[in-house]
């Protein structure tokens, strides 16, 4: 993720439109089990909101698609200028999910994510990052950091990326952990939100939990849900403190389902061993409160513990993970191992 922390909500009143291109129509063959879609710089979006869907899916369908990196794939070599970037975090989508209505939960099974490049890029720039002065934490005297970029060769056989220092003769390799920095649905209340923002609808969560083998749950706010994703990461440290991960284009394979009549308030994750809830707000202590409270509600509703018992148990065996603290909202994930919970209802 990269972006500028100057944002506002945009009110939209238009209704959800139908796909208008023949390519989109072809992607919606009746009863298709797999829907394929190819995103380009000319079809990406830069907000989560009501927009003509690029394809339609039925619950149970598998979506095979691609996404561009957070710079639109334009930064390829030393000397490339940030002026080449058309917008931050270009999004693939939206995808219309048949049968999804407000009050339902959208289920995204992340089957596979593949880095779609032989290198990644990392950057930082003035006014962006955990250790920089920002719009929210201004200071009178500071020198802005210069815009800089690092390129990370990717070794698929070794499953590593390599950091090369710019100011010294040092390099080190580290494992890949591909995940989507951005994934979300259309917000509620007629809003459109920048692709830089994480919030109740998901969005730019920069959560390592959006990785293969995990399931993501999102609240449905409009008919069809309108699913977007992008901002592929090959690897990232906790907090994304300098403002970017190893940014890469990605190829995604997702299975889509809908839970009818069940409303959640914040994004949730699940795999074979854990349940996890996202808290998204600023400051970070409020993000943490949201994450813990949402997980306690989940344990109470699905695992038969009272809320106070769930709260006490989480305090002893739960885990907290800061995914990012550079966006307009910060993101914290609260997790608990299923082995500590009663059988699910």
C-alpha cells in the first residue's frame, strides 16, 4: 500500500448497474463454475463504491483474476518517477455476487495467490509512514523524507525476495508470504471510499491474514456486495511502517459464498486452527478494542461461551497482531486458537 493521507467520503446515489462490456458478459456464462477476468490499467478502480460490475458470480463459483501492484505496475527500474503512477492501489472489480443482500455475510475462500512478477518494489515518501510527521501528527520542524524506491528480486525456486541496501554493499533474503493488501466490498450508506482506506467494509487492511488457506468474511452493504481487491504483497513486516510492502502484481483464485441472514460488523478471518477479527480505526487502542470486542461477540454467538467468559479466556490465550499503522485507519487483528474453544454450535 502507498498513498496520501488526505481523504473524504464521496456520496453516491446511483443504483448498481449491469455489466456493459461483451467481455464481462462472456465471463458470466450460465452455471459456470469458474469465472475468469483479466484486469488492466484501463479497467481498474480507485474507490470502493457503487460502480458497474465487471462480472457476476453465483455462490459457489470460483473466481480466477489478476491485480496490478499498488503503483499500477509502472515502477520497474531505478530512475522511474513517481509521476508515472496514475493512482494508488488500483483495484480489480467490482464483482457482483448473485443473491447477496444487505444483512448477509460475504464469504471469500482464498484458494491460491501467486506473485505475478520476477521482482517487487518498496518505497517511502514524505508524510507517509509510521515514523514520519503526518496530517494527524504534525510537527513544526522536520525535514521531509525524500522519495526513494528499492527493487526486490524474487526467487521462485527458493521462495524468497532479496533486499539490497541503497547506501551500502549489503543484501539479505527473506521468505515470501503472498497476500492481498486490499480486499473489500462496497461501503454502507451510499459512501465511496478511497482505495487507501481500511474500514468496516474491509479495504486497504494490509493484513497478512488475506493469504491462501484462510477464509475472509465481509459484511454485505448493497445488493450484490460488489467485491474489489488488489495491492498484492509478496512479503511485509508487521505495521508496514515505511508505508509499503514488497509490492507486486498478483494472480488470485477465490471461491465465493454467501451466508444469508447473518450480519457481521467488521471483517473476520478463519482457518483450520484459528478464528480472527479485525479492528480498524485510529488511534491504535480503539482499533484493538474493536478487534477484541468483535472476537468476543463471535465466540459468544458461535461457541456458547458467555461474553465475560470469552473475554477472560481471550485475555489468557488470545493473540493481537498489528497489520498496519500508516493508513488513515490502523488495523489490528485479534485471534484465538480453536483448540481452546468449546465445540462450535
